[in-house]
C-alpha cells in the first residue's frame, strides 16, 4: 500500500549508488543485470534507480534503455555553465539522461568539503534543470542512550533539511536520504526504531510542501532492512549490499509485499 502526501500517493523507491567501487566494465555488467530485474520493481510500482560515476552515466543509460530504471549522478555543480574546471553541471546531466542528482553525501561532506549551504545551492540548480535532488542527511555520531540518540539525531538533521527547503521551490520533487553517518560502511544498518523515530520527525519538517517528498534510509541497508522501517521511510538507498544483484532483487521483493 502506498503512503499518501499532499500530492497523492508516494510510490516506493529503491536504488543504489555505486560510489567509486566499480570500474567502467563492471558498472556496465551490473547495469545489464539491473535491466534484467527491473521489471520486478515496475510491476509493483516501485521506482528503481542507479547512481554510477559521471563517466559511466551515458553508457549505463544506454544499457537500461527500454526499462523504467532512473539514472542519477553522484554530484553536480551549482552553476549551469562557466569557468569551473572539473565540475559537471545539472544542465549537462539532464541532457545526458539523468533524472536524479545525489547531493551532500557524508563522504562528500567529510572528504570534499560539502556543506549544507553547498548542497542547498546544488539542489536549487538540480530543480532549475529538471532533476530531482536526492539529498543525504544524517547525524555524525551515534548517541549511546537510545532515548537521547533520537532527539540528538533530529536536531542535527533539522538544519540540513531546513537549508535545503529554503533553497528549492516548494513544488519541486525531493528525495531525502536519511543516512546516519555512523551506519555507513558498517556491518549492519541502524536500529529500526531509531530510524523510524527520526524519519517520522524529518517527515514532519517537510509537511505542507507541495512537491512530492520521499524519504529513504541508507547505511548498510540490504535484504531484511525495509520491513521494520515501513512506518518511517518510502524506500532504501543501498550501497555495498546491492553489489550482489540478488540482494537488490530480494530487497525489491521485500518491498513488494
Ligand atoms: O550511498 C549509500 C550509502 O552511503 C550506504 O552505503 P553502505 O550501504 O555501503 O553503507
């Protein structure tokens, strides 16, 4: 059953960022495998996406021709054109067939100086160019006392969400990926009660938006993760545990129930 929003039912959504794990050849093999399982998601009205690196985006798009799989980029610049060596614009990403752009991932914040402000400017550029921003938010440290951990996480996420909402049109589609930083690259996902409590509050922060707003959970997610998060999220943002396509197939199956 779909949850509802101000703009109607929210379709479930699941996908993966390949980060920089795969080279071009492996990425294309993966995309071909993804194409073979994509109808299972479509059949159950679940949106499916893949976010490869920049160079792989065009051939991945080609490998997925004829499927409903959405292709995204792992970053973009906030200007549409100009002297910005090394950057890629949302305008070009759109022309290349991307429909999603991931922004503000914890790794980009930690390693490349991404901030709430830069993620917000990039999200505005995404919306201006017809891309859906998928913005990663989440608290850095794991509060040891469960009751306090939820409140601390919400307060850390609040400015991340608010700076974003101020930067993009109210009617723009938005995907928020709640990824507690401490749960990324871990052996198992965050405690489901924690995720549900935090994502329900994140949902409240976006209440009243006109644009479709979906919330994903990411951070060591895989088979078995979604079921206990149903009350909080619209789907999953997978990393390593989607590298085996059978795991992704299993996640789609679990989300279809
Ligand atoms: O982009 C995906 C997330 O950072 C999660 O990655 P992970 O599942 O490998 O922890």
